[in-house]
C-alpha cells in the first residue's frame, strides 16, 4: 500500500514539477528531488509513526514536525500579505506565490531566508526520526543536500532579481535556522 501511495504522490510531483524538471538551473529542479525524498521517508516510516510514543526520539520527531508546520504557515502568510506577485518571464516554471515583487524580510523571514525550505528540512528530519535505519538515514542526508542545493540556486535567482537589497538581506539572516544555519 505504501508503495502505491508513494508512486501516486511521485506522479503528482512529476506533473506539478514538469516545467522545472526541464531546467536543472532552476531551484524547482532540486526541490522536486527533496519532495521525493520526503515522500519516500513518509512512506517508509508510516508504519512506525506512533511506535514508542513517549521516547525521546519520538518527542523530538514531533517537535520537528510541529516546527515544520509552524514555519510553513508563517512563511505562506508573509508571502501572501507582503510579497506581492507578478508574472516573471525569466522564471516560467515558478508557481504564482514564488514570484514575489517585494523582498519579504519581516516575521520569520527576518531571521531566515528560506522558511519554506526550513519547513521541509524539519519535516524531513521529523519523519526520519520515526524509524531510523541505514536507508532512511541515507534518504534524509540526500534530501537535506537537495534542500541546500534548492536554496543556493534560489538565492542566485533572488540575487539577480532583487540585487543589492538581497545581498544586504543575506548578510543579516541565516539560510534555514534562526541564529544557526
């Protein structure tokens, strides 16, 4: 059943990402593989989601998952309310919400440049902690590398679009985790 669900979600991800998968220079190309990794972790670890619910590993997992949800809700809210949107011919594969015209640097964005990718990073490691195996360890590390690649490519795109304002923003914020990384 998990293999069927993984396959269906993968097909949906391929369809959604079909434009960016043609361009390895787009952040969406790398993001696709991060989503695939997370989907794989969720499918593999789903049977163990509630094993030993009060163990340190499970409590830490739930903390990561709650933070993941908080980060995504805060990020989407800020982008919708302060980012503004317009069509960008230089980034045809972007989703509408990604094409902000104003640099958002308030709320969680004040501290980190990529709260949505940070959310995925926390989801990745929260799902990993549900059942630790060599396979899930490898998937989590590879997914983390794809998220870092996604953010790096997006930062190049943002640098081109926002210019010096983005450079200043990068100097006063972290990539994924406030005050850390």
